[in-house]
């Protein structure tokens, strides 16, 4: 027995263990490690600790890994980029950018989730440790230099997110979202894995750098295998970043998941997906540019157009943000289509700014949603400016920034994408992207209108138009309100009350009356008014909205980032630009 | 309001295309909140429509600006958004120039507004508060016409010449459409909104006549329109404060109860009609002369717009101010000294420019001549030297 075993061992070549540079891995290690520590600590404490402890631990973890990532960035700046763990991980500016991004998202997530945890009576440790785990997956995806590592990162990211989506046990929709996300996600992961297999078959390696050199040195006469692999990889990542036509899960999952989780999902899953996409396409397959560019062009146009059109007709704010995130994905894809260093930089910059915009927005959605995230309708935001002026103001800034108004990061993000694509001659794509941006702006602005209580009276007066005969523009105004007016009971209610006298009188009295009627009707019919809302007591105001300190902090952070770096963009832009200088593209 | 003001100033001062765009866009936000927050009963949709229309135009403008910079980069190896550098390059020729011209003009035409991109303006004007509409119509809308003369002419002289008939047609369409629709309004504010469309048509007409007189007149008209439209909107706002309505059907005999207000309204109205001696006349007259020299029939059609202006304004005046006042109208108070103090500078300027436009024209003419030369230098187009120059100069002196 023993001689046989030793014979076998002698025949197996010695296992070559890679040199592990632990410093290069520290951000990921801290993130994943703290996730396990949190879980362990929770199971060891019998009665559990107050949620604030877990929130603080998570924030500290995010800050620590972010700081480590910045230190890593310093090292990259002085010593140049390098590959760690036998070429499986790339440590360059690009990965540092995404490490910082994901760390920031974790900090914001902890803050945004805190009010939700307290409100829902959750423990907190579970949610936050899963969040950290999925963040570490996104970090691995961003730093991966090997298709298999990308796949591992993708799975860590996704599996944690499946569970996170299901965490709202009081809502059936949460479970539904998780199942949907899981089934479709597992499917897309399988497709991605098959893509890896085919690519490996065609190029003989899963290492991105080696694939790159192989493709640069050899011209494939039978490109079918490689192209099929590439296509499958694109499908898998297209699913993660919610690009049309792989987007169908997005609205349902965004709507069903707990609100803070949705924001986190939107920011981190997108960041991970795009980081991997850019790395695969730009680092490994720049030689196939002519093959993948048209495909991404089509994906970008579809995402922009479909996302924009469907966002406009939504009544549910979370679904609306889901469709608008699809449209944002389309915009980011435009940057990928540019296939240049500027394009990659614009992708990084866009994702960085988008993280703050979307996390802040969902922090507000979390608070407004109320117990069990029930209040997600547009009507629930009516008059928010009166109930919580600061909350509404912050949300309005974030929405306007998402629409792409200058002096916010949202505008600069769009601007850099456009610059990148126009520099490569993509004029038509630029025009399509901007038009889609205008269409999506409609929804953001309508939400602002509703929050500031301008739309209700408008719908009433629009319905009971008393405009002069033969005036085409009165009809035009009616058209603009149409989505609000036709689908909402409020429009009908206010319209019914909008007799000429009332409409002409306008002013405070008419406005208050119209809004009060609409809210009353809405609550009576939907039966969602948890607090009995006597009509006329709080004219036009719905349930009181709390504004917890954690939300204040997260909103302040997001708005500050959006506005400060919108006016003074140099630091962030340079960060993004330096991050992508290392790619071999011009 | 101050934010809006500074953003407008920023745009007028920018020589850098990108900076111009930033300010141009950012004017939207305060204007949106001014309309939405303090407007009248249909303010929500009006604000939304206003924002989206202008945003749509700006989308083209942004793509146009970035494209201009990169085409310039490809041709000269220098990436810049500086207008002077870009226009020194000699303009963008051929089909590219035309496409870019259209992209720029789309944004400016929405902002100006020019028919058929005007549909936001009556809504926005009639629903915004008095102060808001004075700035939006008086100053912000000028960003559109300013953009045309500053960027279109400088960057795309050839396309400007080539597409001038198209723009002239649109201008005439705005003049006539605005005037005819204004005739049918029973709401004072909407009427002034449409008359404003008609007058902005005149400005665009003056630009694309591509003569020195036309441009002179158009730039002057930009100033004039800002003055008398602001005065009219202000007066209507004051009527609203007293009577809570803009509708001519409910206003009558106001002359009895508030003679001073009626008198001031008359002056502003006559300026808008273009009565000689008031500022509206000088601008419109120069525009029509300039247009007549190059595009006779357009000028003829535009002249009917002046007649329509007289019809609708006088009609409206007759309905609202003449006749026997009803109970409520008779009780309305006349102007207070505070309101008078607001109106006085506008009124003085309206009359002063009407009688002695020289100081303004002296400042306008050199830049206009430079623009005409720039267009001539980069195309085969030659602006006709109108024989009326002497007369126009005399007009500048005598009124």
C-alpha cells in the first residue's frame, strides 16, 4: 500500500503554489473577512447586539478597505501596475478605482440600511454581512485578471445578492424577487461559464493577459469558437449590468427587494459587471474590436431607448428607478463602445458618480417607503417637500443630477461618455444617447413636481381646461400630463373637482383642495393609509415621513459628492483618467 | 432669481463653447423652480414642458459642441472649446457644417422660441409669476437669439447662408402664427406670450436677412423686446393682483378706475405695435429694410405681422380698459408709487430708445459689421449695400 502511494505521489508533479502578495489582496481580504467576523460574532452573542453596532462595523470595514485601496493606488502610482497571485489578479489603477467605488458603496449601504433595519425589527448582522460579502465579490470581479476569477467574483456577488433580495420576510414580493433573480441569475452565470469554456478552448488560456497576447499573435482562421465564447460572455455580463435585452429581471427584482438592498444592487452589481466587461473587452480582446463593437452598439441603443420609454410610463418609483438604471446602463455601454482609454475612463467615472446618485436616491426611497416598503407609488411622494423639506430637497438634487443638469456629477458623467464616443466618430450614437437622456429626465422632473406638490393642481386644471377656443397649446399641456392624469385616480379626482371657477381661482385654496381630494381618494381606494387620514386635516399631506440621522448623513454625503465634484470635477476625473491609462488602447 | 440672472450673464459672457453650454443649461433649473414654485394654477405641467423642450434642444447642442471640438481637433490637431480659435479655423464646410448648424440651431430655436419649436412658451409664460416671466421672456429667451448670432454665424457661415431661406421661412411663420393666435386669445397673458413669439420671429428674420440693417435691427429689437414685453407682463401682473384674472371677458372699463396704469399700458402696447417714436418701431423698421433688400417677399409677409400686432393689442386694450366698468372693476385701485417706480425705468427706456437710438446703434453696428464681414469672408455671399444706409443713419439721429 505504502509503496504504491509513494509511487503515485512521485508521478504527480509537485504542486506549484503561487506567490501570494497579501498586501495586494488586503482590500478584498478585509471586506470578506469582516463579513465572516460579523456573522460569527452574531451567532456567538446570544441576544444579539444593537443594530448600530453592526452598522458601525460595516462602515469601518468599508472605510478600511477603501483606505487600503487608496494605499494600493499609491503603490501602483510609484511602482506601476502589477499582477498578483500568479497573474490571476491585476492591481492597476482601474481595479483601484473600482475597489474604492465598492468600498464607498458599502459605507453608504450601511448608513442607508440602518433605518430600514431598525424599522423592520431586523437584526442587521445578516443583512450587512451579506452586503460585505457581495461587495467582496464585486471587488474580485474588478481586480480579476483571469476569466475564472471573474466568475468566482460574479458568483460571490450574486449569491449574496439573491439572499439579500429575499430578506424582507414580510413581503411576498421580496421572495418573488429573490426567486426571479436567482433563477435568471443562475442561468446567466451558467452561460457565462460556458463562454469561459469556449474561450479557453479557442485561446488555450483563461488568463486575460495571455488571451490578449495569444490573440495579438495569432489570426484565427476559424473564429467561430472564439466568437461564440465572446458572445456568451457578453450575455452573462449583460445580465449583470441589466442591459436590454437581458434586463427583464430588473424591474421586478428592484421593486421587490428591500429598498436599501436595491440601491446597493444597482450600484455594486453594475460596477462589478462593467469592470469585468471593460477588462475582458479592452485588456483581452481589443483585437476583436470590430466583432464586439457592433454588438455593444446594439445593446447600448436598445438599453437607452427601452429603459427611457419604459421609465416614463411607470407609476412605482422603484420600478421607475429600475428602468432608469437600465437607461444608465445603456449610457455606460456607449462609453464601452467608444473602445478607447477615454471610453474606459468615462465608464469608471460614470459608475463612480452613479453609485452616489443611486445609493442616495434609494436611501430616500427607504425612508419614504414606510413599514415593509409599502409606499412606493408616485402618489406617496406627493407633498414630500412640505412633510420633509430637506429630504425632498436632497432627493430633488439627486434626481436632477441623474437627469444630467450641469454643475452636478451627473452631467459630467454624460459629458465624458459623449466626448469619448464622439472622439471615435460615433455621432449618431451620441445623439441617441442624449435623446434618451431627455426622455428619462421627464420622469425625474415629474417626481420633483409631485414632491413639491405642483402636479396635482396642474392635472386638475389640465383636465378641466378652460383655455380659449382653438388654442392648440391647451391640448398640448393635456398631453404632457397624460401619464399622470390618465393612470392616476388623483388626476380624475382633481379633474372632477376642477370646475372652471376653481381652476381660474387657482392659488392656494384651489391647490390645497385639489390635492386633498386626490390624496383622499387615493388612500380610500388603495387602503394603504396606515394612519387614518381625516380629510382636510392635513391638506394634501400623506403619512408623516421620518428622517433618521443615518439617512441625513447618507443623503448629505451623496449630495455633497454630486454637487462639489460637479462644480470642481478635477480630482475625480483625474482619478478615473489615470486609472485607465494602462490599457493598451489609445 | 439671482441664480437665474447670474447663469444668464454667465452664458452671455462665455466665449468658451463648453462654458456657454453649462450656463445655458443651468438657467433651466432656477427657471423651472420659479415657474413650478410660484406660478399659477397650471404651473406644474408648464414647468415640466418648459424644461423638457429646452433640454431636448440642449441635447443636440451638446452633441454639436463636442463634435465641433473633435472635428476641429482632427483637422488642426488642437482640441479646444474656445470660440475664437474655432471660428478662426474658417468654419465647418459642406454637409457636416449643415448638420452641425442644425444641431446648434435646434437648441437656439427652442430657446428663442421659433415656430414650430415654440409650444412650451405660451404655457410657461402664462403660468409663471410676473417676475419670473419678465426674466424668462425678457432675458432668458434672448439666449436663443444670442446663440444664433454668436455661434451659428461664427462657426458655420456657409451653412448660415445656405439655410437662410429655411430660417427666414420659419421666422415669418412665427411672426404670422404668433400674431394670428394672439388675436384669438381671451387671456391677456397668453396674448402677450404669443405676441412675444411673433416679435422673436422678427428678430430671427433680421438675423437671417444677413444684411447690416437687418442684424442691427435684430440686435436692437432684442433689447426692445426685453423692455416692452417685460413692461406688458408687469402691467398684466399688476392687473391680476387687483382683479385675480387675466381674462378679457371679466375685465372691462379699467381705464376709469386706474387711468395711470392704463396710460402706461398704452405706451408699452404701442411700443409693441411698433409706433414710430417708441423703441419697437426702430428695431422692426431696420429689420424690415434689411430683409427687403435681400428677401423681398419674406419682408412683405412679415409686414402683415405688424398689422396683426395692432389688431390684437388694440382689441385687447379695448376689451379690458374701455367701456363701463363692472362693480369689481370700478373698485380696483390705480398704481401705487412703488409699482410706478418699477415701471418708470422701463417706460423711460422705451421712449428714449424710440426717440434717440443712436447710442445703442453705435455700439451694435461695429460688431454687426464684423459678423457680416466674417460671413462674407468665408463664403461667396456678398451682403448688398443697401442704398438706404444714409436714411437709416438719419433715422438713427432723428427717430
